C-alpha cells in the first residue's frame, strides 16, 4: 500500500472524524485524516470545550457574588477577560496536546490542508490526491446567519467571535434561544451584562420538554435576563459603539432594542460547500449529506458522520458515529445508534438535560398510554446544599418502560449518564427503584423519582 492509499480516508478531524480515525487505527486499519484547521475541530477549539470553560468561570463569578449566603465573605472585584481567556486557552491546549499525542501514537497519517472530494474514494489536498477503500465525510459545521444579516465580528458576532472578546459587554442582544444562545446569555448575565434573548419560536430551548423550557425561562427572568419569545429579527443598524436591533412580535408590531453587541446564535449549518460532494454524486438535502442508520451515503463505501448529517449537532453524537463507522468498516457489525437515546445538555445556569422523548412526543407516539412524574429538587438534600432549584421529570408508557428523562437544575448534566442507561435499556420504574443511590447526591433525585413512579415515594408527598 502506497503512502497515498488507506483503508480509511477521513475528510475532517473534528469529533466524528478523529473518533473514527482512532477506533479504525485501533482495529488495525490504515488511516488518513485530512484537516484544514486544527485536530479536534469546532468542539475542541471554538465550541464545547471553550464555552464550558467560560460557563465555569461564570459559575465562579456567581458563587463569589453570592458567597455571603454560605457564610463566606468574598468580594467580586470584576471579570478579567484576559485571565478568563487564558484559562480557557490552557484547557484547550492541554486537550489538544493529548489528542495530538493519541493520533500520533496510533500511527494515523495526518494530511494538513484544504481537502476536496474528487472521486468516489478520493480526496485531493493541495494538488495531491489520496485514496481510501472507504471514505468518511466529516467536514463539520459553521455558525449560521440570517438573510441580510451581515456578521462583522465587531458589533455583530457569532459564537466563535464571542469566545475571543477582550471585555465584558455592557449589553447584548442574543438572537436565538437555543443551546448556544442560552449558554452565552447565561455567561454574560453572570459577568454583569444586560442580556436580551430574541427567539422566533414560542419558547427557549424548543427541542426540550415544555416544562424544562418554562423552568429555564423562569430562572433566566429571575436573573434579570430579558426574554422575547415569539419574536422575529427584522434588521439591525450598526453604529460606532452600539447596535439597534429591530424585531417584530407575533402581532406584527415592531420595536427596537439597543445594545453594545448582537450575538447571532441561530444554529449551525453543514460545512459542505465547495467540497465536491454533490459533484461526485453524494445525495444531499439543504446542504446536509443524507445517510442511513449505518451512516452510509448513497455511494458504496462512502460514509458521513457528525454535523453534516441531519439530526442533533452534538460532539458526542459525532464521537459515537465515528466509532460506529470504524467498527462497521472492520466488519464488527455494530448496533445502529438510537438518535432518541442521545443525551442532550444545555450548560446554562440552571442546566437543562434530557434523553428520550419529551411528553408531547410520547403522547404523539403512544396516546393516552403515557404518564409522567415530576420530582422537585426541593426534596433533594444535595440540591439544597447547592441552593439550586429544578426537577426530574419522567415520562413512561403506562405499565411500561421509561421513555424520557428531563432534568433542570445546576449540575444536572452530570446525571444524564444514568438517565441514558435507563432509557436505552428500556428500564421500568420498578427496575430502577431498588437501586441504591448515594446520599447526599443529586443523583439521588433520579432514584427518588423512580421510587415515586413505582408507587413508593420517599422524600415526596404521595
């Protein structure tokens, strides 16, 4: 096999691409990994990792500001964005070095440069063509905008620009109330900015259960974050030191919101333009690559993973798809991924986490054969210690398995692992109720919710 031929050739070294590369190499396959930027892609460098570092810094700011209620005297002197940025850079750098070492250690050939699909199993990078018995498309995503809305990186920002701000803005309009918008709104509110969220749909985080959305909205309003749901962006006028954002309510009435910055957080689009996919006959729709449950495109031996495939744009989905594809190529016949069983977390203050069906989707699927139970974190000792409010909401088929778990509260994202097992193993409340959950932990809340759903509540009224 020559240097330019591989068992697996991967275009894109983000979460899906590098996970596929690592697993394929582990299985003894030769791997070529093409990347125009840095190994790790969006998630590591301008997505999951740096934003969560920002959110942790925001949590520290909140805890310092509110320390008196814990009997600790502390003063918040301000937010040093140079220091915050240095902290997030240090986290990213450590992880990047670790990933680089892993890829080198497994003998993966990294091909640096702009890659383009130029044949059914070929990618050309800066004039050199590489081939693979199997080709994996993993080119990731980019921050979307809206028609007529120009991103200048100064007054009108994407999330990637927002990560590099050298100051805390006095005021921000966040256009989009999904995960990215809510996380940045949460950070800036903790840092002391005046924040307004504008969302076209009727509620924040609209992919979540309605009860979770309402709880997040209540918590945000308590934090003085202004929320304009059912409100559409009309236009923006950019000045030397501010923006004037015109929005339109459901009744057609327009109003203007003035702020220092506008963050455009209306989702991410698939990075597929100019990469040769459509010219080579890859089936596509609205820029996304169409793939079946085994991540196979319409072309034999060509797979697609991650954000370019319709569905949840989550790093851990990409990881799992990448691993799946490597094992499928190696002939291990892995089990297809249940998309509904992929956990979802919004890392705001408070956090929102879920897995499985929300109540509306469950009722659409099963009709009256659905029941729910909501366990308030007020009955959970560790949540009271942390002084967080929220709930665990369970959705199940009557006399059947739990089909959805929904959580709201600080740090509840750490509970989603057990919730994922409950959903994916089709556990009944009666299966979970006997399991011993350590006390005092927030994890107990999951156990107590299942105890209550099984008809034997403990720290909750029956």
